C-alpha cells in the first residue's frame, strides 16, 4: 500500500530506497480484456481477414489446446504483460473445455506473480456444437461458475475472478443471457461481455437496447469492442453505469475503429485492452498511441460531428490505461493512480535512453516515446516483478514449455490439421519436425 507521498519522507531504516531521479514514476497499466491463452498465436494472423482469422484461431487450433498449452500460453502472456508494465490484466479465458484447463489457467496467473483477474469461461458445463453455432438457451451453470468463484473468492486478492458472458442475440438468446447474468450476480462476480451488435445472421442489431429493455444492465458490467453500438445505446450504458473496454489495434484491424469519441460524448471514459497477441502488439504504449491516432484521425475527418473544442489528449489516453482500467474492473478505490491508501502498483520508466531524450513533457514522453525496454522497475502491491529492465521470472523454463506447445499445436502431427489451416512461416518450423 502507498503509505505517504511527498518530497521529504523519512523511510524506515530497513526500507529499500529506489533513486528515481532519472525516471518517470507512474501507476501500473491496466488491461481490461486479453485472451492470454492466445499468446501462442503471437503474430500468426496479421495479414488475414476477419473470417480467416476466426477460422484459424478457433476452427483450426483452439480445440487442439490441452491444459499444458493453456498454462504455457497464459503464463507467457501474463509475464509479457508484466514486462510491458501491465500490472493488472483481465484474462478472458474462454478456451477451456475441461476443468483441468481452467485450473491450469488459474495456476499460470498465480505463478506469474502479477495482479490478474481470471475470467470464467468454462464451456464444459454447456452444450458445445461441433462448429461455432449459437449456444441458444443453454446458459452457463451456477455450479460451473461457483467452482471458479470458490477458487478465487476475493476481488481484492492478487488473483481474483469475474464472469464472461455471451452477447445476445448473436450466440445466445436474450433469456439465456439474462440467466447467465443472474448466476454471476448471485455469486458477486463482475461480468465482461463482448458486444459486437450482431444477431444470429450477422446483421447489426441494437443488442444493448435489448438488454436494457430486459432489465439486464448494471454497474457490474463491462462491454468490450462496441464498434457497432449506437450513440443512443451509449447513453443507455452511461445511465446504467456500464463501463467500456476498447481494443484500439485489434478493433481497427478486424472490426472497425474504436468508438472512442462517441463514448466520450456520451459521458463514458473507456478503458483499454490488447485483446489478442495474434494480431496486436503486447507493448501497451502501442495501444495508447493507437487509440490517440485513430480517434484524432476520425475527429478531423468528421469534425462537424464533434462538439466545438473537442480533442482527445495524451492525458486522456493515459487515464484510459490506468484510472479507467481500474474502474472497469471495480478496483478504482485501490488501483489506477499513485495515491495514498491505494495499492503500490508502480512503474519506474528510464528517461536516459536515446528514444526518451529529451523529456520536455513527461506524459508525452511516456505515452509516445517509451518502449518496454525503458521500464526499469515494476512493482505489484509493492513487490518487484521487474528490476533493472529484467523480469524476475524463470523465462528459460517458460521457453521450454512454450516451444513444446508450439511444436505440437502447429507441426505434430500435421495430418490432424484441416487442409485449409493457416500455418506459421516455414522458416519457423522447429528442427525436430
């Protein structure tokens, strides 16, 4: 916990002193939606379109994952996030089909040492078709969610839990979704939900309006993406206290530019997320730069639709990555800023690298010029997870686990893969295969 702030503080005799004279000191970054298991897809589908991406990620490979692969991908993703200054991440763990896989994902988050939220997405307690069709009228069970909640009951713990709901009417009926939210709320779990605003025929529909009319909205919900939602629906979200998570790089790549400006004009300050390393940068400064650049471009192209004086600022996007991230996970009272009484999730960013010099505006230098290597020290709850620019983790052991998973998922045995499956570049093929 942060005990005091000031320029003349007397520390206990046994305290470790960090000389921060050459550093920008800031709150740890918060990612409110990332599929950590997909870290094993890193860089695989950048050049593909949305249908090819979904076919590759879910149709070709997702069902090949074992508990060991979930562990390796989740641990790799979480440690990479810590390296990038993301002290808190919400893990959208929606590729678990067995209890062993869920347990492996939770264990990986614990072993990583950061602050993490495991998203309950266990699919073994519902009927899963052989192909990706609707989960119509088959809500996730209370027993399945309770198992996760019993394992991670404390929202203030380093590893906590939330519920992952499916948006109606795309993959689930409105009634089934309502039942799922009742399950989550009965267990005191916050809920994160992808909102693409599609129906079962991939036609755009006002799904948020539907949920509002059914009495489903509340402050315990965070909606992700929101690229097709309307301005009126954003006003509904604001009135209900629903928070937002935008994925600036991945949304722009796969779906559409994030609706940052429209959310702000509705009074909603969004949080940020990477979504997936399959086609997004794990350097979280890139997410801040993306949301800034994309919205600035939209604002200038559509200046007549923006109120006079409207302009997204660097301060805004840093706020999205910290304070708003904390609010979106229900932790605004504990995380998101360097404030007395909050948790000591803190970054020390070196200003002496060539890319950081000269520092004329610390916030601009941090958001637009810093990179992962400039993060010298990262603290989570006051404990170091990165020092002298290096993660305090056994990366060599992790590398062996990742290499084993990659060899099996992509190269052995090839005959089990669909003929159309997109594969890594031939030069990446291991010597053993």
